[in-house]
C-alpha cells in the first residue's frame, strides 16, 4: 500500500518539480506563510504606487503618453515575477531605455504619436526576443563586456540628457528634444518664456524631494511629490493659472495587440533593439547579483536574460515600451522586506487598480512635477565618489568613464556606448601588446626576488637577467617580448651569461609566440647567453612539446622556482 501510494504521487511530484524549475514563483510558494504575505503585500502596494509617477515620467522621456509607462510596468512586473529567480528585483520603464526609445522615436516618427506608439511596442517585442534568444543560447556573459567605468559613465551621461530635457518643463515652457548640448543651448535661449509660478512650484517640489531623500530615506519621495502636486493642482486649479498638466489619461486596462508596422520599420529597429537588450541585461543582471548577495542566494544570469525577455514581450503585447531593472524600486522593495516575487504581483495589481479607478485624478498632475521627479532620480545617477575611487588607481578607466559620459550626452546612448567599448577594446589590445614586465633582483636579507623598478634596494645579479613577462605570449606581443630581452641584454653592464625567464604569468603561447621564442634562442646563443625557464606552466610546456621546437625546449634548463634557477647559475659560476 505504502509503495503504491508513493508511486501514485510521482507524476504530481515531477509536475511540481517542473513547475518550480520553469516558474521560480511556484517554488516560492513552498513554505509560504502569513508573515510572508503581509511583507509582500505592503512592499508590493508601496512599490506599485511609487511606480506610477516614475513610469509616467519615463514614458514622457520616450515621447509617449504617460499611460504607456503604466501599461509597460503592469505587463513587465507580472511576467518577470513568473520567470525570474530573484526575490526582490523589480523591472519596468527606466531611464536608460526610455532615453534610447525617445531618441529612436524622435528620428523615426517625429510628430506622429500613433506611429511612435507602434514603434515603441515593436522595440519592446524585439528587445524581448533578443533577450530570450540570448538566454537560450547562454549568452549571459555578454553583459560582462560593459565594464564598471563604462556603466558609470553611461549612467552619468543619461543623467545629463534627462536633466537637460526636463529643465524647460520645470521653467514652464517646452523645446524640441535633442542631445545634452543642443538642449542646454535651446533652454538658455528660451529662458524668456519662463512661467514664474511654474518655476516657483518646481523649486518647492525639488526642495521637498531633497529633504525627503536627506532625512527620511524610507519614505518614497516620488510618491509624496506625486500626491502633493496632485492636491495642489486640484484645489488651486493650477491649469487655469498657466500650468501645463498631463491631461486626460485613458481609463481601463490595456488590451493585447500587435504593432502595425511593415518589415522596413522592423529591420530599422533591429540594431537598436539589439543594443538595448545588452544594456537592459547588463543593468538587470548586475542588480540581480547585488541583491542575491545581500540575501546569500544565487541567481542565474541566463534566467535573468529570459525573464527580462518575457517582461519586455509582455510590455510590447500590452501596448507598452522597453523595460529593464529599476534600481530605485528594487531598493524600495528590499527595504520594505519583501520576501518573494509575490510582491511584484501585488505591485502590478496596484497599478491595475489605479488604471481602473484613479486615472481621472491623474489628469491634474502638472508636467513640472514629473520633471522634478525625473531630475531627482537623475541626480542619484552621478556617483562622483565612485569616479574618484577609480581615478585614484586606474586613470585610464576614469577617463573612459568621462568619455562615455560625454559620448552618451553629446551623441546618444548607443553611439556613446559604442565609442566607450571601442576605446576599452583598444586599451585591452594595447595592454596585450605591451604588457607589464619586470627585471628581478635580490634584496639583501630577504627571501624571494623583487622588481628592480619597484624596489630600489634590490640589486641585479651580475651576469644574470631574471625577466618576468606578465601575459600570455601570442602574436600581439611576441615581437615586444623578443625586443625587450634584446634591450635588456644590450643594456647590461657586463656580459650576460644566463637569461632566466620567469614564466609564471605565461599561461598560453601561440605559434607566433613560439616562432619568436625560437628566433630569440638563436640570437641570444650568438651573444653567449643561455636561456632557462622558471615556473613554466604545464599547459605551456605541453604546447611546446607538440610544437616544431620541442627538442630545443627540452634541452633548456627548467626550474621549479626562480631561487632554484639562481642557485644553479651561481653554482655553475663557482670555481
């Protein structure tokens, strides 16, 4: 009886295991308690309410109706909760993708809101498709090519673009969109159109936002500003006094639909969507890893890729825009002690209720309030402490961050990122072609051998050069390796008898490197110098053994440590 009972439940167990694997949300329900429910409910409601002003503001950055941001957040949060294994990560409309979307729509659909919406929906679908394909082909490692300084500079560049675009709204007038420098010039030349009361209103909201951020960290500042602005606008009838408001917002939930575009439009969007998918994944995966570390959990990069794709596709089908991780809303969700992905479902439900019942109130919201909310969010993207830290130890990387900032601000997000990535690759190639190396000497009374440049008290050994090459030996640096040793031998004050190559860092050698080394052996032999190896890696030795110079390498002295090589050299010189 007992055995049969277990057998009867095996299909159900397998189904449960499959559901938990395919849908991590299902696995979160195991051991779910009422205490979890209360935490997830409060966190979800708060995050959903905070999402409303930010999602509406980001939709405006993209050049879309504010309600599109709510549609995007609604679909993305539900889909992401179903598939992602991070318990606190929140996705939705965000600064970076909104900026790219806005630039794209401004060039492909100027002055045509309906076409702009169709393009935004298709962008979301394409980003989703690329993310899903990236997960299925296990390309999660791609995001690692966006280095720390590039991401830092990218965020600061985006912040400059946002601030430049929102300043006119805070002053009560509008200008055509453009990059940072064009927007700033247009802003300055149109200051005569400033609406004084809108400016006073904006300054007041800014001050309130800074006070909340400074002294009340757990209070959702965006939500407070939204409520304050709505109340002032409604009771003081600000629209009748020259204030611009967002106007009527379509009431009700979005319906499923496909964008109405031709193949020519889709092809034009593909490279943009591909770049956006990489940016979105880099943001999402880094945030997911950060919060997983806080909770001592592990998350899958490829599952994050897939979940991000599902969220974008859901946004596209519901008439939304591209989405990615939200650092601010994720931090809020975490601080409110959300236990599982269920909090995102409650957040989505909050947005749905607002769409069903509260849109008539939102029409009173001044556009200046959304601009202030965006500027406050953008200011947090400037991390000068991080930039200073990088500058102290890695000057080129700090310069790279600043170049990225100016590139993104002046030439657009994708072009700016492209410039930064190309510079980073060129730097990597340069470091590969001219890697760090060292000539080692001995410090009296100390064990081991030191870099003569870094340790002035270290002395070279007469007749011996100990050369450490800190890179694989391959086509890009083989000639440099050969030239450096010739220079060292030529610069020696007395004839060089031995050249000991400390090969600890040479973990790979290619055919070009092998050929250069063979030529070096002949050239040094003509000068009366013997070449020896210390700390030669097993894989490199195995490669040499399969090469056409195997016999010559086998004939060379090979030592386990540099000290052994020096001892052998000194023993050889004794009478």
